[in-house]
C-alpha cells in the first residue's frame, strides 16, 4: 500500500486508478482493484481487493466496499454505506447478449442511502432505492425499494423487522420503537419509519 502524498489517498501497487477518477482524502484502495475515469469516491473510504468501480458512479464518505464487488454505472452509494463481500449490483434490467443495442441508455439508477448495509453475496436488482440505515441480510435478492431502517432478507428480500442506526433490532415500546443497545427512539407511520426522535 502506497500513499499518494499529493492527493492524500492510498492505493496498492497492483491496482489501477484511471486518470480523471476523483478520490477523497484518506481513502484506501487495496489489491487488484480498478477505478475508472470519472468515478467519484469520497473521503476515508475502504475499497477492498478485486473491486471494480465504473465511471458513472458516485460514492460518499466513509463507505466500505469489501472484496469482489463491482459497482457499475448509475449506482450511487451515499455516506457510510457498507457493501459486504461479493455482493452484486446490476444496472440493466433485461440484458441480452444476442440482441445488442444501446444499453447505456437503459441503465437504471440504484441509490443506496446513508448508512445502509448490504450483506455478503446479496444481489441488488437495478432501479431501486435502499433507504437509509436499511440492513440487507447475506444472500438476499432485492427486487424493490426498501424503506429506511428496514431489516430484510430472503429471495426476494422481505421486511422482517426494523433496525437501529447502530445495527441492533428495534423493540416496540408504547408508541415508539426503541433500541435496547443505544436507546435511540424512532417514530413510525403507515408501516414506514419516518424519523428518529432526537433525545
């Protein structure tokens, strides 16, 4: 791992960072990774081994991308997103090899909002938004938008519980959801958590 003193990020010698990629201060890029021209990566990110990041990608601050993940065009990872090992993103809904056409115009945008976690080997079908601090279990297949603070798993991924920003399941007490670990409180409306109560 070598530090680029001019730009203040670290990149392993086996990795390729194309000219025109924007990488924030304190970010670490590990072995055999390729960052394409035009990609935007924030500060203090950790990009694992054998990761590919395409040109039309925006990655926020404090994002962790584990080994063997490809981030294709039209994918946005907001601040503090966690991508588990070998999780999969798609960007074309109906790909065909036999019938090539201008697939770039058919890319569907996927947004992973602040603090969300994607478990190992999960698949995110393109065109969906994963709400902030949502938690996707390992091996799940996400086929639709996920609300903030949702805990989902399965194929297709289904809502199983609500989860705190700290990663613990929430418990319903009175008219609120409460985290037994950090004591944060949440309000819920129409089966969707709308905000955390600031204590």
